[in-house]
C-alpha cells in the first residue's frame, strides 16, 4: 500500500515553491508518513462548498502510514489512520496555504474587512478558520462512498455534519513558534463522521481514492467500529499571514486526534492524555514554513 501512496505523490503532488511557499515537516512521530502529500486544493474546496469557497489554496498533510504498531501486529491491509487501537485513527497533521491572490478572493474569504490589514488577527474571519477543515472532512468522508450504488451526493449532503460539540470549550489564543513568529490558534471539538468505508457497499479505487493513503478496513476494524461511525475531532487550527514581495499567503496549520465509542461500549480518546497533542505541537513548532522571497 505504501507503493500506492508513493505513486500518488509522484502523480498528484505539487511543489509549494512554485507558489512562493517553502514548507518542510520535521519531528514526525513513528506511525505517520515521512513525506507529505501536497495537492492543489482550490477545485476541491469549490466542489465541496457548492462554489461558495472560491480561493487559490494548497493542502499539505500527513496521516497514519502502514508501520506496524509497537508491541502488536495487525493486518497490512489498513493503515494507522484506520486502526481503532492506535493514536492516529482519524488523525491528520497538515498545513493549508491560502494565497493572497491579485483578484482578492483570498482576502474576501479570510478577512472580515478585505481592504484591512491581512496580518491582523482581529480582522480574521472565524468562519473561514472553521470552513476549510470542515470542507476537508466533508471531502474525505464523501470519498469513502466511492462507487456506492444508489448513493447520491444530495443524500450525502443531508447526512454529513461537522458540528461544534455542545458544552465543550472553544479556546482562542496567541502563541509563538520556534522562530518567535506570532500565530493565532483556535482549539475545539467537532462532532462528525469517521472516514471508515463499508467495503460491502463501496468500490474505492486503488490509486485514485483515499484507499491509496490508508488502505481498506478489514473485519479487525469492523469488530470494533462500524462504517461511518460518529467521531469527535479534537484539535486545533493555527493561522498567520506571511508577507512576501510577490506571493503573500495565509498558512493554517491543523492537527487533531479523536474520540469515539467502540461497538463494545469502550470510549477511546486519543487526545485526552496529551501525548498525541504534544507530538503534533512539536511538529508545529518545528515547521519550516516561509515565503520564498522573504522570511518572516
């Protein structure tokens, strides 16, 4: 399966430096892909939003790979992203790049006052910070319905949800990375649908679907969780503006763990003990991310 992921990177990956962005991931924990997937995200955002989000964007991310967990064995047919026993189930670490394009689409999407300062945290639209990961989750869950007979996108839109968990805390704070650059971080818990397909109903392609990244669930998985089960996404989106002489952009770093209940009634929370959160926060601190022309 890692061969499929390599082929997908070779065919689909774009070079962020072609867009004026230098991006390197460091401090990746064992169990995640060592090299990121980097895709042009513009058209996919338009599709998932019904044309409402029209921006120029990239998505660079890593998910759980096929490395065998320490201390136990499992099927090679599915990755750590699908493993209900592991820390990387339904977990992502990535960076969205939203370009400050000459047409002003990025500003209209990211800013409350598009004519105002792009780097002012007070001018950011909170709805934009939530919309991009929501549409990303919508995309991956929709992809797990590939070639499901009789299942329409209209039905999917009725069934999909990405809702703030009632009673949970929404935390907004400023922080600085290793280079002392200021970021704004929004931490929350969202209730949504797990990207676990039902192989009895769907036919996900080997190279052109999420299967190339994460494999397919087996009976090992289905004994613990059912397809498309409810899941809480626990994590953060962290944003700042990068000025440049040519192509400025906003970067939204995002990372999450999850909580869910198994078929046996066990509550699993990969975020609760803080280990995964600390790993991802270190990855964030060590991000080599800058505008190609100027470094801020």
